C-alpha cells in the first residue's frame, strides 16, 4: 500500500514538473525557442553537418552550459526588445549573419560556428544598449559595448582560441553597421532589406496584449551578465 502511494505521489509530481516546464517553454518567443532547442538537440545527437554547424557547441560541459546561457539570454532579449514585432527581420539577421560567418569561416578553417554566432548576438545587443552597466562574475564593471571583448578575454583564459570570438564580433559589427549606422549617415542608405516572403511567413499584424516580455535592458539573473541602465 505504501509503495503504491509513493508511486502515485512520484507520478503526480512528475506530471506537475512536466506541465510547469511545458508552460515556461511555450512562453519563450518563437525564434529564441526554436534556436535554443535546436542547439540542445543537435549537441545531444552529435550531428556534424554544414547546415548544423551553428547548432553544435561541443560535448556537454562548462563551455556548453556557458554558451547556452548567453545564447538564451541575449537571443531572447533581442527578440523581445529591438526586434519585438519584427520576427522576419530577426530571422533575416540569422540568415545574413550565418551566410557571412560561413564565408569568413572558410578563410580561418572554422567548421563549427555556434559560439561565434552567440558572440554575434551578444555584440548586436550590446551596441544597441550602450548605456547598460554590466557586471561580470562580480569582478568587472563595464558598459555593455565592452561585453563581447570581455567574453573574448574570458575565452582566452579558458585556453580557447579567440578566432571564434573575433569572427562573431566581426560579423556582428558588419550587421550593426549596415543596419543601424550606415542608413543614418549623410548619403547612406539601407542595404539590408528583409525579403517579402519572410515577412509573409513570420510577421503578424497584431500583438498579444497580455504578452509580458523580458526587459531587454536588464540581462540579469546570472552573476556574469547582470546590468542596469545608467541613471536608473
């Protein structure tokens, strides 16, 4: 009788945990949810292909966990912040960055570009939030635009090659310049235009009034990525 009660209790709590996880998972915005899930599944399956080179982060360990945390946080903050209501533009940034990264990667013999892609997302977010004050592991305080360089230094301390980080920074800068800087320069213009078919596929005319986004300017929750906007 006791065994049956224990089994029933375990089943009940397992069901509650699954429902909680499912609810939280479905609240993640679509692009962040799809990309994060694909990264986890690809790493678990150890799929090594050209198309999936942005999804592989090596074996499960500290580096994998570190990359997943930054990928999730900054991808989500971009999607819920400057790309809110512009899913097609966000997907186009993925395609543009991935294509450019693949081209650049061939010159430095890089096969797996997942970490570089994460740095690209961090770079774009950091340049669009220049007044956010960051705290890294409770040791360093700096403004957001320095975050990609701090991550590169941390990667160097771990014994990793900084070529991957430099590639992500370079591609992120190209996108940021073409999208945010050049169009506002005298004689400048917008070179990056999201294809119409992407807008048809991803953009919707109405937004959910009950949707509660994660504030883009507050990447807190982890000691190595917390920040607050200056003057706040």
